[in-house]
């Protein structure tokens, strides 16, 4: 009788061992037993809300005395006797609170996401390597290593990160490592450079439309392209005030002969495809008002980055202080210094320039080996990097990337199984060859006046940024700073031939001729990702600019006086839809109310009473967005689908201008797929009827209010892999064209002001 209980116990034990040694699932690959272990599992990651983060840190790497104070919001204030200790502690704290974030972002930057995510990330890793992310990071690190003081700062930061990593045990690993079943690696200076290149990619990808324009050129004439995708919108309010005089460039460009015919000798050779597209509306706001417009008599500077909000946040708030410096603001985990903030004398903020700093060239290889390419009437050797992509749970995948005089070949027939690129396209990107961009923030943390601010930003090369400035002495300024190609007219708007050196960038716009302004008479400066200058600027500066928010900010700042910090906070949260204010009258003028359905008449009545507020409870904003989206489909889809692939539709600002200037727009308003001639009134009315049918469904579901319809959310870095870590259904309004530019996945990463 004893044998039966023994066998039963043994069977239960074997089953438990089997179950507990198995992964929990695809999203939690750690063995269940390890994950549930009371000693080392997820239980150890629970923290008391009253947990005291203060501790004695004894490190042989520290050269002097240092202390860290955590305030009531757990913001660390670091006080050290020298720079090396300051950045050592910053690295330690970044790792203490954001290690997984730093690890994931730099692995993704290097093209190593497959080591964590498995085969689903193979094509992403290929793209990162073919874009030359690690190549760019290596080049920047080589430049930094020539400067002993700069290298010492980065090395101290790296040592701080590793000092924390070396304290970790299985029980103290951050929760994400336990969920994904891997451990952190030692940090290096290269990984810091990779993080900065990841930011450069995020902020400079999507600002170019070379592939899309090349495809569009097969279905649209040059005149139509300029009309639908203008570089300078008629309603532009530029960053640099209109009327500013610009210096004529010393050197004039000579265009290659037959440039247009060479561009399109094989128009179907390029497929406009982005496997992992960047958000082309990803932008920011900043502005500064002079003391003569404020209640205190001192300048006020505001910055509102719109990088996607995530859990944890992309930013980490800190104070960094030594006897010779004292800076406070937003830091970037994975990199030293304060990136956006203020010190005892000045404040600064940044927005994305939206400038195009990336071009594509069609390469002619000698054969499929891609070891030689034709350039300037001769076969030139290509440098090749064999990339091993390690994949979790599978054998490695190898990809050979050829490097040309332009840069790495990013697209070709071997790019991905799902993409067939007939042409081999090399990418030339300013981020491939930059020096120490981080030195800008080291100097800004210590700058005392306008001249030192200008000196600090001179070394910042990619991505292009709008650096806004204020000082205690009363100066306000803005510079659009970056290493910008000096292009001839039209250069870089399309894929260019890679067999002729005349299509190379011939130089860069001199730094002192970058758009800038100091102490304007009107008493304020702002940037919101719009074009920096009007058409009088003497250089060709293509980009993917965003216009409405800049118009809205100018609208309010120009009317404000005796401004307080509270006024600025309210403006940062402003929900006024200025584009709708311009667009809706055109809609109403061309609505045939007699042809509307009963539902459409109801929603028309709602929008007629709308005050252009895009707040969370706004119904008018929901009706407007449905109506606008429906009209855009009616006008553009029949023409643009002829491209045979996905191309961007013209911007909302452009549509508004075209409707106002030429309300018929016959060539585009007419539906090419029907025998009759559709008028604008027909299309606007049809769009409202279509929108009304969809609005009725949303209303039935209780989602007619703007926030309930768009359901804003903040997700964990792992997105759908950790849905329980998300904050969904947030009661906030906003839109991409509104000052408070919150979209479905929240892109407002925090607002800063300085007074």
C-alpha cells in the first residue's frame, strides 16, 4: 500500500517540475518556477511606496565627496566635487531606475532586438544595420576619443552604470529581465553613442520623402507635386520672424545636366516602402517671451517635447551640481548631462527642426556579390560588413551590407522577404559622420550668457534642432542648429543616381548662416516644427514641416502681455484647433444641406455650435475629424492609388490653403472612377454623410466625446507584450495640429518653463 502513495507523490513532483520549468508563455518566457520564486522571482520587485532611496554609496571610483538628495517627487539632486564623480553618479542613478529602458533602446539601436524578441524583429534589426546605426556610433566615438576630457566624462558615466549592474543579483534584477528571461550586459561608451544615434534616427527619419516623391513623380507632374506638397506654405508663420535679412551664400551651385531626366530614367525602380515607419508628425513646441511682455519683467522660456510618452518615460528629471556648475532639467537615460533645462544663468529648450538630412542614391553594382559599384566612370570597391543577427531560440541570420562613397546600401533585393526593391539604394545621412553632439549639453549646463550658448550649440550636428534660449540678463534667442547639406535647388527630393559625383553633397551650410534670431522687437520667439524661414532664405532646405501649431502659438503670444508662468502653463495645455477655425467655414460654404441624411443634419448642427475646442469632452472635434478624414479620402485616394504603393496624402494645412484659394480644385476633387464630374460641394456633402454613418456607430458605443473616441494611452516600452503595464483611456484631448498635441498614443513628453 505504501507504493501507491509514493508513486502518486513522485508523479505530482515530476509534473510540478515539468510545469515550473516551462516558460509561462510567449510574452513571459521565463520558467514559471523562477518567476514565482519567493526568493528571486517577481515578488522581490515589489516596493513600498514609502521606500527610502537614500543610501551610503562607497565606490573606489569616486575621487571626492558626493551626496544625492531625493525630494518629495523622488527627483534626485546630485552634488559632487568634480565632473567625473558627477557623471559617475548620474550613470549609477540612470541604471538604478532605468536600466532595462537603456538596455532595450541601445540593443534596438544596434540591431539586436531579435536577441530579446526573437524572429519577429529580424527585419527591424536588418534595417538598423543597413542604416548604419552602429557604424555611425563607432565614428562618433572615434572623434570623442581624440578629446581626453570628453572621453573621461563619458567613461565616468559608463563606470557608474556598470557599478550598479555589478550589484545586481537574480532577486534584484528589474522586473522586465525576469519576464523576458535575460540579463543586462556591461555598459560601454559605444552604447551611449548608440542611444544618441537612436535619438538622431527618431528625429531625422520621416523628415525626408525621397522614396515617396520618386514614386509620386510617376503619377504627378512637377507642377502638381509643388502644388500638393509645397516646401513653403502660403500661410507659413516661420520660426525666424518675416522680414529678417539673410546673407547671400558665397558659392553658387551648378546643377548637373539633364537632372530631371536622369532622376526618372527608371521610375519604377524604387518602391516607397517603410517597414517600420517613423511618426512624421512627431514634433515639439518651444517658445520664449522677453521681459517686456511678462508680469515679472524677466524672460519666460517654455519647452514641450512631443516624443512618445512611455512607461517608463523617455526623460528622467535631475539636478547636477558641482562647485563650478549647477543644472536642472530633463536628462536622457543612457547619456550624461541635462538635455533640456536651466542653470543659474540661462535656460534652453529644443524642438525638432524637421530638416531633411538624409538622401538616397541608386547604386549600380558589378554583380550580385555587391563588392564593386560604378562611380565616376570606374568600378570602385565597396566595403562590406557581414552582420550576424542573433535570434532568441533560433540560429543566427547573416546579412552583408555594402558601404559606398555615399553610405551603406539600405535597400536592395535582399533587404527583406516582403519587399522587392529593384534598385540598390545607398543612404547618405549626416549622423554617419558627426563629432561629439553631447558636448553641446555639457557646455549648455555651464553657459552663462548668449555668446556661451551660441558657442555650445555649434558642435551639435544631428539631428537638427531648434535651440531656444533665455538668460537672466534678459536676452532671448533661437537658433536652428545642425549640420545641414548645402544643396542645389531640388537636390535630395528624389532618389538620385549614384554613378556621378555631381550628385554628392558639395558642402554644408555655414554654421553662422543657420536660421537664428536674437531679441526681436516683438518680444517673443517660438518654434513648433514649422519651416524655419520664409522663401527669402538663400539655401534650399527641404524637410517635412508641420505648420498649424506654430500659427496657433503666434496667434496667442502676439496678443498676450503681463504674462505669468501660469499663463504659459495654460498655453502649453491649450486645446484650440486653429486649423479647424480656417477649414470649417469652407466646409460649411460647400455643404448642400438638402442632400444630407437625417443623421448628417444632426451632426452638422453640433459642429455649427462648436467653439474649436479639442478638449476631452468635445463632440465638435470628433465630428470635425471624421468629416475631414472622409473628405481627404474623397479628394486624394483616386489619384494617389495609381502610385501602386503607399504614399503620403497632402497635409491638412495644404488642403485648407487649396480649398481657400481655388475652391473647385477640379483635377483632384473629381473622382476619376466615375463618369460624372464631381464638384467640391458634392464631395464635402458626401463626406459628411459618410462621416455621419460612422459617427452614429461611435455614438452608439458611447464614444462621441473626443477623448472617449481616440482613447489616449501610455504604453510600456514593450507595448502589447505588457498590456497590464499600460495606462489606457486617459481623459485628455488634443490633436496633432493643436498646441497640446496629444494623439492616441500620447506624444506629449512633458512641458518645461523657466522664469
